[in-house]
């Protein structure tokens, strides 16, 4: 009885500050908007983007959150890559920033954490004030290393092996239930559903509530002032209170189960709790929330949009789908090529820690530097016919979507495995996966997301 | 002919000719050794050419450098003689070198 009461009171203590902190930040933000009379005003309103050749080089703004949705990104990136590969935009809504657009330059910046800091944020803007949650993706070594090391084990070989069987059975469940011969939204029924199931497993989160994880992740990655997304601050704050509550409960529940003698699992929460550097993470609310949200976002938008992007790409390049059907052994390379072609996250941001020169451009200490992965992945200097999906491309693995250096994607192998299994299970089931309407895209300069992809399936006829 | 041996995680042996002046990663890629990816193309920036050097060869090829450590230190399969193959330039003295491959390139 004592233990339960103690657990309860501890729970209340740790819950209160985190929620209060978020509510306080919300109050501050509401007051700020009231005082500055910006309440209810959107920062971004969608307008048609002009052809890149009608724009002066210096005026090109790659941070426009509608560039991807309007299908203008390829021509914009290409002109910058050719004419000003390290490009300065002085007056964006996110302030001045440098764009790094070529593959080789991006690798140079990404691996040089001594010169280019990932702190304090890896998105071009910033979250609302006092909501600056701390994530290890936006920390430099050595702090980054300690926090990342605590969770890296979740994708260690032993776990990956165990997860393969589980992922395959879930993919089968989802695919076997899909409607046949009638259009449906692939994003919702396949991409979101599969990633939600995976996330719930990684976190040992209540399975029936898995869509909550998707909801929180979508909120975290769609903040208007952070990356031009569609979510307003009131929605964000309310969502974060909900996330803080849900994730703290998850943490406390896990703690109590471990204390009661339950066998430790291989989920992220257990790993954080059994590591010296992170076992008290919950007492550092903004770090707790930040790192959990990082792991959720990291496994959500990315895999989801690669699952949707693959279907879209095979519809744009049907000969490649025929090639894949005839040569299923190409699936692993096709997965890398899909991840290159889609590039689910457009960029990562750095800040110069000292004056430096990059590809002939003088970058000052304190300048914001954006590494446009989505441009590097279409760099003609590295990839032949870069806009085409070529599933047997010999250097598909050289894509930049996972980043390079100490911040390289931690979940890359898990992501590849999920996508490989998806295509391994799709090929024997369906003759055609036909996109029947133009897709709809997400508003963001960060997430290259497909929000609606109507498809119709033709099952394989049994010979 | 000088030879290098790669041993896969499940014990399979692959022998390749030694090309002087090339990195061990380049040799593995051009000889299609399974289990070496080399995603970043030799920049020590991805960690996907991780090899474990046979103890007897450490004196010849050396231990990992700080730049390699940045990618290796967090690898769950890291061992004391782990190296990134892209940072190992092959010379005549490497004839007979034996390296083991991890189960996964992370």
C-alpha cells in the first residue's frame, strides 16, 4: 500500500511541474500575441510560387513552406545548386540563412560539428518561447553522445532481429485488410497505421492508443514558427500538455512495473531508465519531453512518407515497378533509392561556431546554415538522372537522407527493414498499386510529406 | 598475389586481391564483399564500413583514429580493434590481413 501511495505522490510531483511549465509557456505566448496584436494571424498564406527564372538569385527563399506542395522545389534547388551552391538569403520569415545545396558540401558541413553546431534547434525557425524542449539531435558532443548512447541499444542487432518477425506479421495484418478494387487513402490505411504500430512497440506504449503518438508527432513537426507548418500555437500547447501527461504516465507505469519485478523489456523507456545518464530524465521535464518526442518524430514522418513516396514513385516510373516485380532481389537497393527519391526530411540546420569558408563563401560565426538534403539527393554531380527513380542505381546508398556524422539517423536500419518488409509483402499480393488521384502534400519546409494518396489495388491472380 | 580476408558475421570467408594505395573499404566495394556498405563514400561520416581487425594485425594497421571514433563509439557492435575500413589505406605490408565484419552496419 505504501508503495502505491508513494508512486502516486511521486507521479503527481513530476507531472505537475511539466504540465505547469507548458501551461505557463502557453499563457506567455497568448499574452505576447495579444500585446503584439498578432493573435490569429497566420505567418504564412499560400500564394502561387513564380517560376525560378523570374526570381533574382538573391531573392530565392528555399524556406518557403509551399515549395514542395506546389512542385516547385526541383527547379529552385537546381538553380541554386548550379549558380550559388552556398547561397545566402538575407530576409526570410525565419531570418537570414545560408543554404548548402550540393552533396559534397552537405557532407562537409554535416561531419564538422566543431565548426557547425546543431544547437539549439535543427529546424530553421524556433518553437514558441519557453517551449524549447531539449533533444539530443540538437546537442553537440559530448552531451549528445551520452544521451544518444542511452537509447542507441533499441536498434542494436539483437533487437532488430527480434523486430523483423513482429514487423512482418503486422505488415501482413495491415495488407490483408486493405480494400480491393476500390480507391482508399494509402497514407492513412498503410503508412500511418504501420508506423504507429512500430512506434507503440518501440515505446511499449498502450497499443490501442497508438494513434496518439502520431498525433503528438504531427503537432511537434508542424509548428508554424518552427518550419512553416499549419499548426497554430494554441493547438500545439494543448497537444503538448496531452503528450506530457501521456508520456509521463508511460514512464511512471514502466517504473512501477520494473519495481514490481517485471522482466525489463527492450523498449526505449526501459533503456532510458536503466542508463546512468538518463534514468532521472523525467526530473528534467523539457529534456524528457524533447527526447521522447524526438524519438517519436524520428520514427514517424520519415518512414511514413517513404512508405507513401515509394508507391508514388513507382507510379511515376512504372517501368521500375515492372523491374522490381521481375527482380525482387532488388528490393534492398530499391528501398535506398526510394529513401533518396523521397527524402522525407528536407534539411537539417546548423549554426556556425566560428568564422569559416565553405565552397568559397565566407560564413560568419553565428550564421544559420541549412543543409538541404532534398537538394543533395538530386545533385547531378553525384546521381545520374537524379530526378528519376532507378531501383538498381549503383550508388543509391550514397543518398543523404539519413544525414552524416555524429547525428546520422539512429533508426536507419530499422527504417530500411520496415520498408524492405513492406515491399517484400506487397509484391506477392498485388499486380498493380495504382495512384488514382493527384496526391496532396503537407505544408512545411521541413517535412516532405504526402497527406493523401488515393490508390486502387489489383490483386495478383492465382495462376 | 597479395590477399586480404574478410570474415562475415556467420563465418563465411571472402578473399580479395590487395590493391596498394586503396582503402580497405574501396577494395571491399569493388570486390562486392557483402556486409560493407560505405554509404558516405569514404568520408568517415556514416560508420557503415565497420570492420573488426584480427588481433594479430593491430600492430600493422593500427587502432581507430579520433575521427573514426566519432562514428564507432556509439556502435553497439563495437570491439576494441574496430576500425572504419575507409580510413585504412592498404600497403604491401597488409598482405594476409584478416578482418571480421559485424552483424549489421549501423
